[in-house]
C-alpha cells in the first residue's frame, strides 16, 4: 500500500529537490502541540504515523485524492483572491478569512494548547462532534492559563518583557511601548503571581506585521507553487550504488540513529525557499497563517523590532539592550513552548511541544548514544546554537578514532611493559647506586627502586609514541577540513547559503564616546560616530600591554609553584611517614599539581574581569567585534594559564640542574629540580592527567550544578515568601521562564572556550599523554547531554540567532593545530627518551650497523645513559661512585665531567628529528587540506540545480499568474514578463 501511494505521488510531481530544512507542506508542525499529529489539513485521516499494510492501499489512495481536492480548493480560492483588484495585496490576504480560514473550521487541525491535546479520546471527540460555546470558552481559558497566549486564547505570545513597578524609568518605558504599538505589535500586561512588584509585558506580532518585517529582513520562506518531488538523483545513480542501498536496507538499523516515528517533526516534506515578498505572496505555501512563520522566526522578527524601536528622541536612544542596561526592563526573552515534562509517556501520547520533544529525544541521559536531532535544535534555538551543537557532535565523533588509536598505543605499552629492555635493566640494577637528588636529607638510592616509575613511563613512552603524534597532527587537519564540508552541508540544509548578517547596530558605549566625530557609513550611506586611527592604536597598545602583564602574572604563578617544589622536595625527603619519604618525588609532583590547579582556577576569575576591562577600553564598534576581542583575550589568558606549568615540566624541568658537585641553585639556596632516573615524562603525564580531569569536573559542575542550585534557591525564596505549592502548578509559562536562569552574558563563548582548550589538551602534548583523546571523548559524551539539559530545562529560551559558521574559533583551532605539530616534535625529541634510545641502538648498542630490529639492540642502554661521579667530592662522608643521568666523562678520564661524543650525537639527532618531523607533518597536513575540498561535489551540483529550478518555478508561477489576470481583465499584453 505504501509503495502504491508513493508511486502515485511521484507521477503527479515529476521533479524532486534535495532535502531542505524548511517545511513545504507541514508548517503546522512548528506549533507547540501534539507533534505526533502532523498537518491534519494535508493529512485528514491521520492522527499518528501508522505503518501501512497491503490492505490499506485503497484507503491511502482516498486520502491522496481527498488531499488533492483540498489543495485544489485552496488554490482556486487563492486565484480568486489574486484576480481581485486591490492596492495592497498583503493586507487583503491578511484580512481574507474566507481564503485563509481558521483551523477550527476544518475540524482536523487544532491550534489549542498542550493540555487540551493530552487525552486521546477528547481529541477524537473534537474531530467528530461540533464544539459548543461553553467548550470553546473552556478551551480559551485553558489556552490563556497555559501561558502561551493572550487572555483571549487566540494571540500567541512571541516575546516577554519584564519590569519592576517600582522602577523610575516610567516615561522611557511608556514611550517605548507606545512606539512598539505604532510599529504594529500587540501588547498585554499581566502582574506576576509570586511577586507583586514584577509586571510582565506579553508581545504578539500580527500577520500583517510579520509579513512586513519578513520582507525587510529577507527571511526565506517555502514556496506554494510547484514543490517538485522526483527521483532525478536515483535515475543518475549507478546500479552498484542501488544494490548497495538495497543491501543496507536488509542490515540491522543503526542504534545511534533516531527513529523517524520518534521525531515526526523531521519528515522530509520539504521544498525550495525564497526571500519572502508581499507582492508575490501567492507563490508561498500558506496552509495556515498562524503556523506559516515558525515560533523561532516570529521571535527573531520581534527581537529585530525591539532592537530598532526608539524610547527617546535622539539617534542612539533606541533598542531593548539599552533599556535593559539602564534598568527600564529587567529581562526580555522569547517564551518556552510549554513544559519539558509530561504526565503521559511520549510513546503513547506523543510530545506536548518542541521543548518536550527535545527533552525526551535529546536532553535525557538515556539518549547519550543517539545522534542529535540538529534540525529540531535549529528550529527551536536558532542556527547559531544549532551550529554549536553540530560542531560539538562532529568533534566528539571525530574523537572516537583518536581515542581508539591512543588507547591502542597505551595498551601496546602495557603489554610490552615486562618485555621492555630498558625497564628490565632498571628493575635488575641491584648494585647501581644513584647520586642523591637533594642536598641534605636525601639518602643514596639504588636504581632498581625506581622500577615502578620505569614501567609506568613505558606506558606513555614506547615505539607507538611517534606514530601517534603524527597521527594526531593529521587527525587535527582532517577534523577541521571535514568540518568545513559538514558546515557547508548544514548551511545549505538550513537555508544559510545566501544569508548575510545584517548591518549591526553600534554599541551604546561606542556612540557615547565618539558622538562628536562622524563619518559616512560606506554600507548604509548614513553618518555615524567614528573612532580616529590614533585613538584606536593607542587603546590597542594599552590593551596589548595589559595582556602581556597578565601573561607575566601567569609566569610568576608558575615560578611560585617551582619554588614550592624545590622547598617541598627537601621536606618530603625527610618526612616521618615512610611512604611519603620513599615516594617523595611523587608527593612533590602531586601536591605541586593540586596547588597549580587552585592557582589556575583563582586566576581565571581575575582574567575574566581584566579581559572585560581591556575590551571595554578598546571601545569596539559593534557587539560582534566586542565578542571576538573578548574571546581572543580569554583564550590567550586561559591557554597560557593552563599550559604554562605543562610547558615548564616538558621543556625546562631538569634541563638546567647541573651535575653532582656543581649543581645550579635558585637564589644560591635551593638546588634546581632534577628529572627522575626514569625521565621527566612521568611528571608531564601526571600534570596533564590531573589538570585535565579536575578541570573537566569543575566545568561540568559550574555548567549544570550551579544553575540547578540557583533555580533551587529561587524556588525556596518563593516558598518562604508565603507562596503555596499550588502556585507552582498554576504559574503561567512566562513566569516559569522568568524564574529560570538567563543564558550566559557572553552567549556561547564559555561553551566554545571550554571545548577549544580541551582540543589543545588533546593535540598539543598528546605524545606525552596518549589517553587525552579518550578522556576528552568521555567528557564530551557527558558534555553534550549536560549542555542539552541546561538549554532545555535550566535556562530561559535564548533569542534564536542566525550564524553561518563558528566565528573566530575556527582560526584559533587552526592555530592550535600548527602549535601541536611543533610541541609534539619537541616532546618526542627532548622530553622523551626516544631519540637517545634510537641513537644508542644504531651507533653504540650491540646491533651497531645492523639496523634497529628488536629490543635486544637496547641491551646496555641504561648503563650507557648514566654517567659516573666520585662521591668523595660531595664532602658528605660518602665514598665510592654513584651514577646520574647525563652523557659526561668519568672522573678518571683526562677531561672529567665534560660532555662525551655521545651527548653531541644525541643532540644532533634531536635537532634533526625536530626539523624532519615538522616538515614531514606540515607537508602531509597541507597535502590533505589540498585534497579535501571545502564543499562536497554533490552539494555543488544540488545548489546549481536548485538555482536553475527556482528560476524556472518563479518564471512559471509569475507567467501563470499573469495569464489568469489577462483572462479576468480581458486585456492583451505585448510582453510575457510583467
């Protein structure tokens, strides 16, 4: 039956576009109502998607024919309307109730509130029985009490303004609201239930105003004329591709994909879009004018009007942002589409609204393994937030191969730990005495006492380290290049290809500062305040000086931690507890990391305030310039703050300590810290692991735990104020939203910053810590659901903003990718023992001139890497010889304690490795970036075809409209195009 109906539909429409995100025949699904029920106007006999059997083919054909009749009736009515003579077609269509009938007249489509659609039997009864006046009145009251409509139960609330009655800014507020009404908006005031001082202003945007501003804002809307449905792609598809598709249909379904039945809102009933025009309104698919513009589009139009409405005379005396800053209003936000929870299960009763659907199919922890419903996220929260979650999901998915390879390298080190020749030699060195690692309290230790450190070091410093470093450098490039392609597909699906960000308004601070100096804006052609270049340069220099000062403060904090380690080293070595005394190096490193983490988190608070001051000092022209400048400063501060101590351990720890008998001392008092006999890599791993885990735990608490605590506290205050629990049930939606936390002041900056810093952790020092991608993957799986839960349940609904990319963050990610290649080259060459082992195996070991084949070629490596020192030179009463890590001549040679030839060989090999590694990896990265195009070829073809089809559709629609006018008026035109 299903195949029959589909083939008939195809016969009727010989052309089919690619999938687009804007709905063509089901705009009604953008309303918060039972989402398992689609546009009943077009699907008259269908309440919930049901699988069709062979026996239902005739019923399906009836449905199709009935749908065709309804569409034909609608088209005839539209044609009648278009043939009448009028001065403003848009006004007439807005008023013509006989053409765009109210949905209640059909009896199949319902625009009532969520609560009235919960009971299935009631829904069925409303379809079959005419509604009485009393039932209509009850429904109107239910709609008004739900908090989604005005008191009349008909006008949908598109935006909420909140102010205090005690606020002195009465005149500005009254002027602003008067001007809003003059622009065509409808306003309704209502006092708060829980606070007598709070007043809510509900805003509704009528059809005429929506059309006017949709045309001004060039909002793309779906066509009414000729929604082409064809299989032109399947005709061009090869037989092999068709066979592969048939084979896939027999395979088990991917468990990560969301069911189509679970997300009925994402059905592929789509069509082409074009900028909305009132003159050509007959081209667009307007089944119901209440649902033609989605809720997010309506909110965006109202926000656009709020930003441009004056509250006083003067050039800059306009916009809701200024009124929020001066205390005229407390808040301004679009309302959520009802509650995110329901007493009834979603499988049987369907979703109440989009918010409920997002919670059930996206924000719940049980959906952690599912793909994200990006189209639904975009429709509810806007393209900017949709792109963030698309990027986060893409990054998380790309971490899977990186995490698996990193885990494989770690497991390789784990399984070869006991067979490692270096570990064996260290663990069997019973007679090798190591020189004391501190001045007073350290005792002589045998080399085999560091057996455990040697084995743990082998987990991270083994044969797979170099391969993994190269792999991660290439991975970073592939990730960014394929994200470009993914972004191109999303911008096409979401109708953002031709979208250009509208001219931003100037920041109030910028206007106030430079109101005396004006120049003509090259885009708008209007005079506006202008910042002279000398002033801009001087402010920029002060800002850069402030950045360097803060970076020097970070380095001072790192130096303080270094001093602590030097002091603590002596104390832990003579500690009373045997365990700490034995593992005093581990205790020193562990406490140093924890103190460093506390300093990092404390300085982050200071950095944010300083970044605010410096960015405000620069006086950026627009909000986007301010956000980019602030984001760059916050990234620089936090990146240096997080990674400075890691850079110290990787490249400076133990490099300048000197040698026994001639140690370098800090302030001529504290001896500089040395690396462990097994190397410094274990310290680097510990530093990275602790900071990464603790930082992620802290971020997750601040993202979810802090808003939860704030919301709990606000509810507690409401109860203390004598409010009963009944109020919680009867609170309208706007008041529930007012009690939620507003979105962060910087928008998505904190979310991006956290992920970009994590990207740095997973790439910059990945050679020293191959488990970093795995930790990042586990964190991101939690992060996606945390962010989803926060957006859906804990925050007010943000204004649905548009964007075509992730902004300045892409450039920062590319910079991190370049830095990662350089740092990994230095980590492998300098921090790890890979190069000394390599040089020994080829030049000094038992396999000299035979090639590096097995672990046996490293036999004697530990002895070769340790130099000899005469203990009697220390003057501490010791006699004999001790060993230390270096390549120096023994005390009995002609040049005691001078560097040996092996030292220079190792140094030359290290420098050569850095040069070869960087050139090789940068070459591979550039080659891969060249090979991967920024836009998929099939997408380019689809875009070209769509452009051609849209032109054809517009031409045919206009020609058909003109011909019908000719017939009506009886006039003869000598040209085809109007």
